[in-house]
C-alpha cells in the first residue's frame, strides 16, 4: 500500500491547477430537504482555476504529462459538441503549445455557444462527425493522417478516462484526506468512468472508507460498473499494485435512475435540483452531469437512505459552460 501511494504522488503531472478546491457546507439545501437530511458538503472542483474548471482538469494534468513524455506535438480527442473534456483539452494544448484536434458529434448546424465557443477560442481544430460511434474511428484516422505528415499525435480517449487520467483524479482525494472532513458517502456524476475510478482508487490508497456513489448521466449501471472496474485494473498495473490495493475489489455503485431520456436531456428532477442549488446556495450546476447527480442525491435523502448524523459530500465536477449552450 505504501509503495502504491508513493507511486501515486510520484506520477508526473502538469500543474494546470495547483491549488486545492474548497469544501462548502450546503446548510440551506439541507434545511430545504427536511430535519432528517444528513450534513451536506460540496467539493468545489467547479472552482479549479484553469479553463473554467471541472473534473477534466485533474485528469488532464496527468494525461498531458504523459503526452509530453511521448514527445507529442498534437492532442487528439473526442466528445459531444458541448464536451467539457474537449474544452479542457483545447485549453491544455494552448497552455503547453500543442496543437489540438477535436472530433465532436452533434448537429452540424448547432449554434457555437458554451463549450463549443470556448473550444474555438482556445484555438482547437474542430472536426464534426454524425454519431457517437463515429468518434473513435475518426480519431484513429486523424492520428494516421498526422503521422503521415511527420507529426506526433497523442490520442486522448473520451473523457481522459484512462488509468493515467484516473490517477490524476485520485491525487485530488488527498485534499479530503488531509482535511477535517470525513464523508460517509461521496456522490458525483459518472459517465466515462475515469472520475469514479479515481475516487475509488484515491480513497483506497489514502485509507478513506467513504462509500463512492456515481450517478450516471447516460449509460446503464452494469455498463459503467464494468468500465470503472476495467480502469481500476489499469490503475493497479500502472502503480505495480494488486487490484484490491486500489479498490478494484470493492462494490462499484452506479445509480442510473436519473438518466431519463438520455445524455444531455434534462429531467424534472434534474431541473428541480439545478434550481434548488441556485436558489438555496447560489451555486450553478450543469444540466448534463451535475444536475442529474444532485437529483440522485436529493432522491436518496428524501427516501431516508441517509441519516441525519451522516455526512454526504457532493463532488461538483464542473461543466457550467453547458448551461449556456
């Protein structure tokens, strides 16, 4: 365990955002949810001071270091037209002097707003594809095209949800472990699996017993559980540790009851959660990820799953530019 923990903090990273983010008490939300509500806290990764923040910043700090070690001159990645990951990758390229090619799916006539506008501001080249399924083949084609020109592309999978990306996020758990906060449960939005894998691994390595609950923004729970477990196995390999050391033997909890009609489509519950946070705490969630995750937390509070003597921490993974799409 000690060797694996040391390896985690010896992981090369690019310091895109070197300051810890705050943990806020959500007292007014707690009061709104009734006397049996647990203590509610929020880890404010929406306030990470790089490219409007979010969980992708923690991942890209590690993934960008990997790209530099590979002597890359171009980052190639993919996502939806309003991808937070694409925005952070574009900004990372701008900061490090690397070209960026983004493969984005969405309507060809979609307005250039929110993250899509920021991608262009950061100087990324945008290539559109019709479907989510077309993104990975298009990335391979772009990489081959660049190599044929003598370039050195580095392909970053969807969401930077690789073992390296998860390790980048796992390092952030130290900000909780080194504080006076001891959450019984950590709730967050989960989609491509890297953030959840990072939280599970970070807690396992740092000795936190917090239950990790990911609320899906799109995929069914069995699919996401398998993805997270696969990433954790890669994390163990990367650290030279046994899978159990990074929590791969733990139950991977995914709540897929908030998906509704699909990715990026608000539900009545997510709209209520977004409005409650804005009107009770003055904090903005995003409609694609964090509003659905907060809806999942609120539903469990109302069902009585958490007790008033427990502490539940909501890890805000950012994404607010999507509110302006």
